């Protein structure tokens, strides 16, 4: 009888994944070294999940098949110059190395832009950043038009020059010079952002592949990604608390405090979404429109795991949540285009949320004319089933429609739980799969952040950006439409705002108000002009300024006490926040502008303007304190007016 094979105990350096397969080895230990070189590239939980499958393959099919499986997984999770097991410090170091390589490439071919760009793009694509040159054929087709009430005469001489080539990195494009400055910057900030995003998605894709993202493991997002997002949140919070915004008057406030009074605060974000949804429902009732609730899901091949058992889906083809979201966006684009061709209009909200395995699906609350409901449902069903529509269960699960009966409950009440589930879990007893609603909401946010998925989107209706700018006026403004819209925004009356903007289905070109953007030539971090900056709202060639202060960001002095947190600014707090003034994207604490001659206080500057001006600063009007710079080759004759707190215009 042959003696049993003696197995030495696992070494101290062996990971948990290596320990469970330690005994599966030949006499010389080659298999252990082979597995060690692969497992050390992966996070512990991913390596452990692969090791369990490796052991099962070894027991049922033998050592050779188990090793082939491990090689297959290594090829599938092949690092893009970054091991999946790297921590943030290692990513920062790699970002510095990538930036250094780009600077060396820049010095390699002086004066030869084509060769330099080819090298830089090659370095970027080593990290799978999807960088490539693009041809920008967009042209500015805006032309100045004459109006009956012109208070500004503009004569413009246009010199047409060739546009600078652009480089696309992912879904973002940059001018060539801006791209070169980004990849060669010595602070490597651009590289850190890119590598963190790429690395996080690679980890999450691997976690989905090995079954770590499902109801029976890490619902919606893996534990690895959740912990990384928590670390990122704490890191970002420390940075915000260490920086402050200072305006021209010397007033300063920490960036953390400013962040807490914007939609970064979950409660503010949820309240605004509920306000807008309620406004849409109210206006739908006044117009006699019906409320419909639709759910659209992805084909089964995009789902990694079965819902009830948690077992791997044999049809799964490796589709990531980002790719599945792109599929749903394509389906919606086809539905929207077909509806427009048939003269069908809808408005409402779209919510993208993950199923238990991270695959996104959409919920849509839409308001539509009653006689067009059948058409809308037919279009949704047609395009939702256009891909793999003949598979089992497709007709039952791929598209679901629910007619909301207002006599039994409101449309807002129907959608409220979906909004809460995807923001902070407020007022929910449990999640869809029985999970804790607060932790579930945190995981959903981690999922959306990791994959770059927009959770909420308004369909139809006027833009919320104009609404937010009008809230800065705090109910004031020149008499007439401006004052009415400002009052509606200040009171949170979305229904009145929509009506004054032309109705829920009015096209953008027919909206009486739009954002007023002024061009700034001031160079940004990478030497490019800051470009179009929001300065207020425009109404009938009248600019209503809502931002009067110039702000700069700087570090807070040492010894400054940490800012007091507004409750529920993150998931660590659950108290109700104290009432505060209307939030803005930056602190606008000096809404009242003093006249330079010591006269009465003024609130908003109104200026008539021609279309397409590029403004910044330097030409200073002493009465209203507005800084304007006129573009080259432009002759300007402008009448500046201001209005006081009673809404009456003064010179």
C-alpha cells in the first residue's frame, strides 16, 4: 500500500485563496508558484472566488482543466498595465509614471506633432483609456437677428480660422494642446482621475464575472467597490474641508459647507426631484393628460446571475452595466424618434437603477394625452423587443406598463420609492430584495459612480438649470414675466414655472427664458479658456444677472476649526437638516450690490445684448459694478440699466 502524499502546511505569505487550493499541487510545487503569480494580481475576494471554482474544476475534471480555467480567467482579467489588486497609493504612483512617460515622449520628437501625438495616444491606450483623434465638424450656426427693441448695436467682423484638431478620451474631447498639457502635467491629476476610473471599472467587471455582485453576495455593487467609494468619499470630504471659496468682498466659506447646500446633499436632491415630479403631475391633471409608469429591462444575455438562486447565467456574454446602459439609451432614442415622427409627445422622468447583479433597467413616469397611450405603449413594446425579443420570458419581462389611477394614488407617490431607493433610502422599510434601504441606496450610488451612469433624467419640460438660476433672485426681478418666474422658482412651484415657460411640450427654441452665458478667455488649469460661463438668465435680449461675485479657491489657513456638517450630507448622518436659504452651485452671499457713489442698494443688473457676445471683464461701468470685455473688432453701443428692490429700472 502506497503511503499518503504528504502536504506541507501553507506558508505565511499565502493568501486565503491560495490556502484553499494549497494541497492541489505536484511534487515540485510548480502549481503553487503558478497560482501565486496569478492570484497576487487580484483583490482577495475575487481571487478567493476564482480559487473555489478552481478547486471544483480540479475535483471534477482534473488538474489540467483547472489550470486551463485559471489561465482563461487570467486572460479575462488581464490588467491594463495595472493589477486589479493595486490600492490607491499604487495607482497614484502609476499616474506619476504615466505622466513622466508622456513628458519624455514630448521631448523625443521636438517639432513633430504627429509623431508625438501617436506616442501619447499609445501610452493612453496601454491603460485602455480609449484615446483617439476625432474630426470636429461642428460649426456655430447662430446668427444675429434684428428685433424691434434694440438697445445694443453690434458690428462684428468675423475671421474664419481652421479649428484646432481634437482628441477624444472616452466620451470627452479636448483640443490637441489641452490634451498634451493634461497628459504631461507634473501634478498628474488628470492621470489619477483616469486610472482610478478605469481601475474601478475593471475590478467591478471582474467581480460580476465571478459572482460577487448579486443578491446573495454584494447586491448592486461588490464589497470591494463599495469600500473604495467610501474611501473616496472620505478623501474628497477632507479635501473640501481643507479648501475655501473667497469672493471679491473677502467673504469665505469652506467648500464642504458649500457642497452641503447643493444637490450633493441627498435630502436636497430628493426634495428637488419630488418637487419637479409633483409639478409635472399637477400640470398633467390641469391639461387632462394621463400618467403611465413603464419598466424596460435588458436581454437575458446581459444578466450575470439568476435572481432567486444566484447561480451564474449560462447566457451571460460579459456585457458590463455601462454597455447595458448604452443599450437602453439606444432603445429610448429609437422610441423617442418614432414618437416624434408620429406627433406623439410625452414628458416626465426616467430613473436608471440596478438589478441585483448590477445590470441596469429603466423606470419611466410619463404623462401623455389619453388618445396617444396605445401608440406610446406599442412603440415601447416594439423597440424593447427588437433585440432577442423571441427568447423565453421576453414578452413578460422586457417591457411592463402600468396605468396610474389617480383615484387610488398619485403618480408622485408611485415614483417616490424609486427616487428614495436610489438616493438615501428615506422612509423605506426595506429594499426590493429585502436589503437595508440605507445601505442599499449607498450601494446604488457606488454602482452609478463606478460605471458613470446617470440615475435621473427629466424628459420634456423646461430645463432645470434656468429654474436654479431664477431661485438666486429669491422672488425678485423686473416687473412682468421675470418677477413671475422668479417667484414661482422661489416658492418651488414647478407647475407655474412650466406654464410660464410655454408648457411641458414646448420646444427649447420657444422658451422665453434661457441661460445667459458669457465667454471667458481666462485660462484654466491646463491653459485653455474657461469658455462659456453662466452669468444669469436671458429674456427677450435682456440679461438678468444672477451672479455678481468673482470667486477664487484657496487652502484654508492652518488652525481653522473644521466646518460644521449639515446633517445628512452623507450616509453617516441621518438627522433632518435645518431650513436654509435656496441653494446654489456656489455661495451667492452678496446678492445686494452697493452703488459706487453711495446711492441706494441695487440687486440685479439687467442688460440688453446682441446674440453671440463674448464677455468677461475689464470695461467697468461705475454705477452697476458689472465688468465686461468686448471682443476684438466689435463696435458696441450699450445702454446699461439696473433695477432696485421695488423692481423699477434706474439708469
